[in-house]
C-alpha cells in the first residue's frame, strides 16, 4: 500500500514536472523529492499504521503504537504455526523446486528439518521474547512521550521489524542447541504460568471492581439492585447449567472416574467461594463482597473445566463385540473433529485472538496499577450516569482531538501531557505472551509429538495446565476474601 502511494506520488510529480519544466522545474522537483522523502519517512516515523493509506480514519498515537507491536506479535505467531504444521512442510517439499538443494545450501538439514518442529518454534520465540524484553528495559520509567526513548518506542517501525527478524534468525545460530532448548523450555514454562497468573489476578480484580461500582450506584438509583440480582442469577445459571451438561456428556455410568472427580471437585469449589463471599466474617471486613464476584469466578471455573475436559486425550476401550469405542466424550464432538483442517484453523485463530486480546487489555494503565496494588479513589468509582455529563465528555474529547491533530498524518498525539500506558509494562506482558505462545503451540511438555494438525486432539499437558489455572483462580479469589481476616491490621483495597 505504501509502495502504491509512492508510485502515485511519483507519477503526479512527473506530470507536474512535464507541464512546468520551463520556469518552475527546479522548485517542482524539490517538492517531489520532499513528498517522496516524507512518504519514505512514514515507514520509520511515529505514525505507524495509519499512514499506509490516506483513507484510514484518525487514530491515537498510543493505539497505533500498540497496534504495530501487536502486528509484529501476530506475524511471529503465524510463523510459529507454519513451522509446527506438517501439511505446510509437505506442500513446500512437493512444490518448491530444488527444495533439498536449497535446504542443504542454507545448512538447515537435508529436508529443512531445523526450520520446522518444536525446536524451530523455541528459537523464533526466543528472538521475539528477547525483542520485547530489550524494549522493556529500554522503556523503564518513561513518563513523557517527548524523550528519545519514547520516540524509539513510538516509531522506527521499519528498523524494529528488521531487528525482530534478525533476532529470530540469530537464534538459529546459538551454539550447543540441545542445552539451550532444555533450559529455554523451563524458562518458557515459568513465563507462561506468570502470564496466566496475571490474567487471573486481573479477572479477580475486575470482579471486585465491578461489584463495588454497581453497589455504589445503588446510592443514587435503586434499580442497580435489580441489575445486580439479574446478572448474578444469570452467571450462576450459566455455571450450574455448564456443570450439569458436562456431567451428562463427559461422564458415563461405568467409567470416567477422573471426570466425575474433577467435576465434583470444581463444583464444590464454586459452592465454597459462594458461601465464603457472603459469610458474616467476610462481610464485616469487606461490605462490598457478594455473590456477583463469586458468580463471575464460578463461570470462569466452569469454562476452564470444560476447556480442560475438551483438551483431554480420548479414552478408547473395547466393547462387547471387540470394537474400539471412545468413551467420556460427547458423541456429537466426534463428528466435529472429523474435519481436522476446519477444527485446527478455527480453533487456532480463536485461541490466538484471545491471547492477543488478553495482552492488549492487560497493558492498560489501570491494569498495571491494579497489579501494583494502586487503585482509584472511591469517589471516582461511583456509578452516576447522566446524559448531560455524557454529552460534555464526548464534546470535550472531540475538541481535544481536533486540537491535537497535526497536518499530514492522520494521527492524534494523545500523549503530550504524559504517557497513556506504561511502556515498560506493555513490553513485559508481550514478553510473557511470547513464552506462553511458545509453550502452547508446542503442547507444553508434549513437545516431541506436537504439531498444529493434532493441536486440538488432546494432550495431558494442556489438560493439567488448564486445571491448574482453574484451581489457581479459585485460590486467588479466596485469598482476597480471607487475607483481611488473617491480617486485620492491614488495609486491603479490594
């Protein structure tokens, strides 16, 4: 798209040069040079994504920057999926002429085996993780977007793309590959669990904040009580219904003992957190504690339980006629898995959209403050809505945007007064997300037999990671309820 713009710019300048060659040729040529230089500078400037096309809408600088880093992240994730695909490797071997000669020429093995599989994904994700970790260190304690380090963070996209490519490629030349891969696997596992932990902490914090805001709204409008009751009823209905459906479809009268135990255990945990949330001891210390938070956590526990049971390897037994029969899974699920390409494509896309969404929502200023124990003042969290205030807010935002728009690039420089989000924390979350993607794509500890085509066919590693995440979420929420009772002299913000 940028090349098209450069081509059209050059054509228009050539026409102007032909028509005005006699008197103003030199000035027109200079103007053309400046225009082309300006377009080339867009590749490395702060405007990022919005300058690729003149018809793009206005975009804030903070959003365009995060979009560009997310785009880099997506490109590397797609490359990892390609490396883990046996289908792609076979297609390349069949359709690329002199494939084996090319592989030997770049010293990637007879059939480029060094460029595919879990070891290649480890190396590429090592390069991406190093890229984000370097920028995490580079952007420490940046509070203004006017400094040199802030300009590096918000611009120079072409050079940063080259740097990312160089780091991902350079990882293939690390000596003693076997030792590196074994050590990097444990680093990835730790980073992946930290990434999961951050998401769970933010979920628990969101549950408390949601209930606190809606409860505060009841002071001005009693209808908030009805909203609280309705949403709480819906969430408990979803959680209860989900557990019942899983008990119907993922268990049988004979067998499926593990599924029965896990469903009973997780259902009991949902009941436990609900009782603790409304117990008199917790209510005395935390008047805002209620069933809304426990209902949300119960829904999430139900979802993780379903996801874990779906990720569990299928159990095959012999029936009375000597035929292999799959048990402990729904019958309709077996039909869905027949089209492996469709399941793999849709499932992988949905998975990484969720990961990207988690990254972007975890890098806001409020999320960073919540993880550090800093919360907004209570008076700022009161839910009072009025049409007049909404109109004033929107009109003020539009006026501010119009004042901040500069000529040329359609970018709103919204960080003149200070940074909108923590640059260092943003890169740290993407650093952890790189490790999480590495472990997820390679099926955590079942890496030797992992490939993208069988990604959703079941893995014990993925199953236990999801179950551990489920129990970790419950423990975190119980911790926020019990901690004020254990430490009565300490002030808690939840």
